[in-house]
């Protein structure tokens, strides 16, 4: 481990998806990740939040090494992702694990819980005993572990399947856990339990977590820092509690206001205005401008740059993002 480097560092990352005609002509380009830079510290809980189509899942898959990026650089422990994946893909997989929104879609329904847990350990040549598997299940709240281990995936509830996926991920002792909307398909009670479990594992194991979410309440409750993402761009980055309590970018403000809050002193939920489809990026200007109630003429002509407006807080907005002097 190279402590002088952040755990993850991204520089001007880009990932475009191009739709071509039968003749091979590009007819549509979707800018899923567009010139994004950030870093993730060791033992940090970093969130990426945005609506469906913001590009956050694409970025999650890039961070997990499941999808290549087109331009820019991405580093893990100071080493380029592409170099790590090329020379030691297994070693990379041990360092970085991902859990998905729908765990059932990634589980072979014909394999038992035990077989599901054993597979990555065998692939990585890690010796283990039956007792080790039972301990892993117990650590994520799957008990009685002896009984759970012999079940089939379809015999588990949604919350139990997500716990199982977390168990498999942590069995490799990763440095980075990428969680792509891990609680969005669960009911409120189970959602809180899974987030509590992830927080406990974070405390016990000292790993960093990247949480992908569309819900600012979840972000505020779980994360240290948050990046608000819109149509492939980060529009605001800062401490989660600051962005939640006093959002600066108009899109961040909308995300917060669209979430029901338990505080009676805060106005209730509002609906988000219609959004552009991912890929429908304006030819010029701010990509949020068509939905923004604060927009001025400059917003339609010039795309704002993410700038630091206070210590640890960056915003991309001509109107509300005033740079530090």
C-alpha cells in the first residue's frame, strides 16, 4: 500500500457510447462520463449521486474495472488501472469489489449459497474452511449460518441476497468496495439495515466505499463526501452533510428538495422537472440550463467549470458558484 497516494485518483475521465448506422456512421454519441476528475481517500465513504441516466453506474463499472474508459487516467494506489488489469487482473479483483443493485441477476440460481461463496476464494487460490464460510455469513447478519449456507438463492429474501453479495465481496478483503444502488430495491427497514451493515464493515475492515445512489437522504446518512453528477459531469462536490444542508448547485438543490425529510422545519417534497435524456447534452452552455430556474444568458452559451468555492467544496455554476478570491 502506497500511503503517499490517494487510494483512487481519476484525471479527466471520459467514456462515450457511440451508436452507428448500418454503414458504420456515428449517428448518436452518449457522453456517459465526460471529463471527470476526483480522488478517493483511504477509509473514505464517497458517494456519487444523481438521477437515472446521469452516468453514475457507468462510472461505478469503470471504478470496478468492468468497463474501460476512453480518455483520461485512473489510478489505484498510484498505479494505472489499465496497467494493473493487464499485468495482474486477479490481484486487481482482490483489491476492488462491486455489489450491484439487483444481486439476484448476478447469482447462478442453480448454485447453493455455499458454492456462491466458495467460487471467488477458489479462483484466487485462498485457502478456507467451512468455519471460515460460516464466520463470513455471520459477519453480515446471515444466521443461522449453517442453515443459510445450504440454501439456494431463490430461498433468500431480497435483503438476504444483498447481504450474501456483500459477504462474497468482503471475503477477498478488498481495499475498495463499489456499491451500485445496493438498497434501492429494498424496503425502508431493510435498506437501513444494509446501510448499517456496510457502515460496520467499513469501521471493522478499514476499506473505502463508493456508494452510488439517487437519494440524498441515503447520501447524507452514510457518506463522508459526495459528488453530484448530471449528464456525465460532476456539478458539485463537497462534504455530504454540507451539500445536503446547504446545496449550492441548482441541480443539487432540486435533488435535496425532491427528497422527503424528517425535519418539519424544512419544506416538503417537490417533484423534479423533466430531465434531458442521457446523451441529450446541449451543443453549448450548461447541460442543466434547460431545467434551471436560475439560468441567465451566459448559461446557454458557456459551459461552467467545476471550481472551488470554499474549502473542500466545488461547484460548476455561473450563477451560484462564486469562486474563492
